[in-house]
C-alpha cells in the first residue's frame, strides 16, 4: 500500500522537556489510524507537527511525499486538519466561514459554491447554514471544523477528537462518514474514546510520555491480551503496557 503519511524520528522539545520523543510511523491509503494516549502524552503535539503548525526539533514528516517543513504549502494542499477546539471566525455564518475557507484553498465561483454545499451535506449543517458560528452548540461547531477540513477533498485527514461534543446520533453519522471516506484516504484520528477505535479504525498506536509504545490492528490487540482498554488503563497509571504492546 502507498504510504500517504510518513513520520521519521519526529521529536519536539520545549526546553528540557521532551513532548514527542523519536516517533516513526507510516499510514497508507485505506488506513484509519487511531492515535491513543493519556492526557499529555504528546498526541496533539505530534498532530500539530504533522499539520505544519509546529516545527519539529528533529526528524521529518511528509504528506503525499511533501516535507511539512521544506514544502509546507504543498504538504498542506494534501491535508485536511481538524485541530483541537476547531478554531473558526465566530462572527461569520457557517456558509460564510466555509466559503472563506474554500477561497483560501483556491476555489471560486460555481466550484466554490459546490464545495461548500457538499461539505455541509456531508456534515449535516444545512439547517444552521445562516447562523453565526458563535451561536452554535459545541457539537455543531465541531462539525463546522470538520466540514472545513473536508471541503477540498484531501487525500489525508488528521482529526483531533472529531466526535468531541457530539451527541450519540451525531457520533454515529461522523463515524459512518469516516468509514465511507476511508478507502480513498489516509486518516489519523486522535481520540480518548476506545469504542471509536473498534468502530472505525483499522489500526491503533498508543503514545505515552512522548514515545510510541504500541502499534497494531484491533485484532492483534485482542489476540495478545490484555485488552486495549487494559493497556490504556496501565499507561494512564504510568505502568508498562505489557503483552498487547509487545505483540503489536
């Protein structure tokens, strides 16, 4: 399979503190990678470096072959990024914000209109399209951020907690959307919801204290024992992940 995301020995230090420590991984077209770890493990920092929002201290990251530091504009053309908090311009309407995003991506005229309409359909935003973003619930704001990430139909998606704040029905719809897009994209999902891994991910990696400690499919974790939930619990408590990590 063709690797659309390549991370090699990625490291980020803040003074004496190492937030991300020598991480390497590849994500191929058709893979949905669950990126798991306790709070403060380095997940969001890794994703920000991959998206070009933060410069690595060492190592490299490439999206569709373009280095995120050496060729940042080219790399971002291939990427749809939903960051933590899904920042927007709150005074804009949903349609206005997505149109702004589309113009920044180089779309104009009927192509822009079609892209905005399609992104709203995918994320079920038509009913709030004329509302200012600041008036929306947390769940709807999250969907606006997801629509902006999907608008240009990128081959790579990096989604930080994509179902955060959504109600059960909305979570179900977003997971269905991810599964539908998966065959044609490489998708990375940071999540603390373990059921999301079973629902949509073809592979899961676990990061703890900035280091990659486990990498495998849900089936590999299940076969190795203990369960993924037990591995995650041990990491949260600062314990070693044991057999599941070793097997993965």
